[in-house]
């Protein structure tokens, strides 16, 4: 089964602060867009909530918050503070399909997000107005369908190869080495690196790491989290210390501590 990293950190605490719903795009877009996501919150009279999200390999088009814009893959945790009452609509683009949907490759977003009008022009105004009105989900997704169906073009061969290479990673947790991925795609490591840098926006080594650490967070937040040693072995790390360093460097909390925090939060809410 192909994995789709969600990456919402401290998800048990997050459920008490906002709602998150995901919706499939119209059939013509399903090769290009993984899903739409809609976040709604009402924190009036309550402290702001900072939500942190693990990196993933998708480009996200975000409407309706201070973080509105076109965001490429990141090498760090994304953090956004939710205040008062609001709504955000996001479009999660399939890795490798950024150029076919937005007219620019994901590699062009490595220096930071681009504004919505800069990438999509004045066509964004109707969606922005609907988000400000806090329109219902069907209206929001219908407007997104209309906007992006008009924009898409067929994938080029390099874009298709990049998309399919990420699908190999997503579909096989045992695929943990760049040279293995290169062999599976019939490319040299150098050619694979160039392909990923342009069309995914990250290198293949980081792409593999994103999926491994996304799996780690999900397992640590599950009802029956494994021990740190078991999880390191499950994810294909050579030793427990290497896994702990990788997880801590990205999340900021050692995996054992993160797992305990999730359990405490979940018990407090039950």
C-alpha cells in the first residue's frame, strides 16, 4: 500500500483545537492532486495553538491563513499558530506534478513559498473570497476543482519518472537506500539526484528519510507503540542510536519521550 505522510505532530492534542477534513479532487485532477484539506478552528477566548507538521514531499497551495501561498517540500518542521476563528483550504499536489499543475517545478520553491497571485494570478480571488466567508466544504472544493482543472497539462517524461520514483518509496518501506532506488528506476544515482532536485524539490536521500520518519511518528502515536529498539529495526535503521538521532534532529524530542507524551495526552482526553 502506498504511504501518504500526514505528519501532524502531537495529533491527540491537535484534535481538541481544530478539525481537519480531506476531500478527493474531481476525476481529471486525481493524477495530479492527492487531496484537498480543510482546517477549521474556533479558539475565541482560548490561547493560540501552535501546530507543527512534519515535512512531506508534496507542494501545497494554501488559501486563507497568514501562511497562504505556494509551499514546496521543506527540510524542517512547519509551524503555524492558530488564533481566534478561521479556515484554511489546502491543495496537496502529487510529488513530481508541480510543474504540470502550477507551471513551475518544485525545485523553484526551494528558497521559500511564492504568493498565490504570483503563481496563479487573479484566478485565486474567488477562492480567497469563499475562504473569508467560511463557505462550506463542497463550495470550496468545487471552486478548487474549477481552478485547477483549467490549469493542468500532461506530465512530461521527467515529471512522470519523478512521480513514479516517489511512488516506489511510498509503496515499499524496505526501500531505504538511494542506490537501491536508482537501480529500481534504471537510473544512475547522479541522474536520480538531478531529477529529484528539479521535480520533487529535495534529494532522494531526504525523500526516503521523510517517509521513514513519518512512519516513526505514526507508530509512536498508535494505540500500541513499539519500543525504540523495535521501531528502529522495523524502519531499517542499522542501530537504535541512528534512529534516535534522526528523529530528534527533526522533531526536537527523542522518540521515547515523544511516544510517552502522546500516551499521556490521549489518556487525559479519554
